[in-house]
C-alpha cells in the first residue's frame, strides 16, 4: 500500500495586512534552512515594495527570493535539491496558484504560502481562502486595529491625505506602486 510519505505538506498563513504573515513565512523558511533543507522562496514581480530578490516584512525581516510573473513560472525554478517552496503575497498570483501548489505537493515538496485573505473592501481574496481549505495546516493571523487596538482581521485603503503624520512610516511600508495607504482594522472599524 502507498503510505503517502512521498507527498509534501501545505502550510498556509493568511490574514490582513500587518498581521505578521511575512514574519511567520520567514520563520518557517529559516527553520527549514537550519534543518539543511533547500528552500525556494518566490515573490511576484507586481510586489515592487522592496525591490526584486528579497521578501521583506514590515518589521524589517528579510529573506532572499526569486520574482516571477505568475504561478506557471514557479515549477521551472525548482532545483534537484529543493525541498520546500515558499510563496509570499499569494494574492498577486491569482486563482491559478492553487493547481500549481497542488502539483508541487504531489511531487513531494513542502509548500508554505502566505497572503491576504481579504480585500481592502472586506471581501474574501482568492487564492488564499481556497488554499487554507486544502492545507494540512492553516494559520489565520490578525493585526492590531489602527483605531482601537483590538484584533484586526481586515485592512482598509485610505487616501494619503487621510493618513496622520504618525502613520507616515506605515504608509510608506505599505505602499504598493500607488498613491494609497493601508491600515489594519477590527470588525467595528472595518469601513474606512
Ligand atoms: P504582513 O506580511 O502580514 O503584512 P509583516 O510580517 O510584514 O506583516 O509585518 C508584521 C509587523 O508589522 C509586526 O510585527 C509589527 O512590527 C508591524 N506592524 C505595523 N503596523 C501593525 C499593526 N497595525 N498591527 C500589527 N503589526 C503591525
Ligand atoms: Mg507580508
């Protein structure tokens, strides 16, 4: 009987912006590397916040990465010694990421995916919700509400003019090629 040992494990880290998703992804990548397992970390070319070649958290944690234009490019970056594939900002990859991840798992690789579960207007944001449903392990993280300090499962987009001076650093860090800024918000404050 096939004992299933050849298939990989899927771990998904979801939540709103500022929830610590990238910090957790980096922690898992570092643990695998300490165990001597080669990790391929993948970012999307749309994520231009910190430049190509690095995945970075809002708190300054960084890991080396390869940038791709879409999910179809990921399998081609897997080398003979790769044991784990880590994908950050999964929402940039679109729903096609799901089939690619399932193929990587079937080929024996462990996969860790981090990304937004919600849009800035409070709707589920695929593919992370679907991947969470299919994962061996799924962590739903919360940020801190920028208004009241409660657990924030949402984030909102604010015009730059609405951002207070004290929020300037957060605004710069969250900036993704546009003129908008983002704040984590709890349920009561989820409407900007
Ligand atoms: P994500 O990838 O989920 O956007 P990061 O891992 O990049 O999150 O950053 C998490 C870090 O962001 C926290 O450890 C904290 O230092 C910082 N941070 C800034 N604003 C907030 C907030 N509103 N809630 C929680 N953490 C925040
Ligand atoms: Mg992140």
